[in-house]
């Protein structure tokens, strides 16, 4: 670099320095140093900064929150979370799903939401979207199940009719069937108990008792007693006189076997 270029650069730097500091002439050293550190290049930039400060100062004190330097520290963020609507306790979150969902699972989720600092409105929104997704999934499963059943029924009419007769003979209604399909143990064992009763009765009538039974065929007296019992059973007699063939036939067949045993 030539001496002339060096002298020209030095002159420019001096002119810029004079331009940046000329408006602070008369300030003491501390104030001048403060303005230089803040980067106020002119009185205009200082005035603009002050105007912005006044705008901020106009915000009510209860609306101002000091943002912590470490946002991963929950204790430091609590005041922020509270301003955003986080309740004081996880149990104070609003349950929009209904009391039937107010179980341990819901309370555990609420506790996690409180740990994460979610506001009450945010948590309500999450509940709603989860409920919608669960409902959509249930509907999709029901539609697939219904389609699979219709396909099986159309290709296996005999099997369907046999199953319908068995269910009718066992006295299984819609609620019981739903319980069986859902795996409810009470419904399942109730059905098995009825099936076992019918099986054992048929075996002793025909003289072929099941393993572990008394080994004797049903006596005429026992058959007559069973006939009297069934005739007093309103549910059985409703099936016996039903207009629906698939319901009536099993009841008639059962009564016929008993009459045969009673006449021996």
C-alpha cells in the first residue's frame, strides 16, 4: 500500500470518528463511554431508543415477565407457565371428557401436563384432539369388523344359522354377545356355564354322561322335574313359543328330549 493510500485511509477514519463523537462533546467520560458501548451513533438513535423505552414503560407491570436465561429449568419457568394459564395444581385442570374419564390414567396425564407447564386451555385442546382420534379409530375398527363379519356370513350361511340357534338356546342377548366379543370374563363364563348345563343334560338324557359326572342317565322323575322347571321359566317359554324359527327350534328340541326321557 502506498503512503498516499495509507494517509487517505487514516484521514477517513479520523473523519468518521469525529462524526460519531461530535454530538457527545461536553459529556463526561462515563456518559460518553456508555453511549459508545451502546452503539448510539447519533442523537437521533438515542432518541429513538428512548421512545421505544417509553412505549415499553407504558405496559402495566403485571404484564411484564422476566425471561429466565435457562428455559430448561422448570423452577425458573414457573412464573412464565403461570402467566400462560398453568393451574397451581394438576388436579385443577379442566376435564372436558367427562367424569367417566376421571381415572388414574387421566390424572397421570394431567400430572405430566403440569410438569411440562401446559396452560389449562392447552390441555383442554389436547384432550379434545385425543378423544377425536380415539373415536375415529374405534369407528374404523367397527367398520372393518362389520365388513369382515358380513363377508363371513355371506360365505357361510349354514354356520351363521347354527351359531344363531346356539346363541338363542343359550339365552345370549345383544349385551351378552357384546361381552363375549369384547372378552368380558363374566359374560364368557356365564355362556360356558349355560353350555355345560345343556351339554350335561343332553348327555344324561341319552345315557352318555360326561367324564366326572354321576354316570347315570336322567331318570323319568328327574326329566319330569326339569320339564316343570322349564314350563315355569318365562324366558324359556318365550323362546318355546317364539315366532322366530331359529329361536323356537332349540327350545322345542330340548323339551322333546326331556319328554322322551320322562316317558321311559
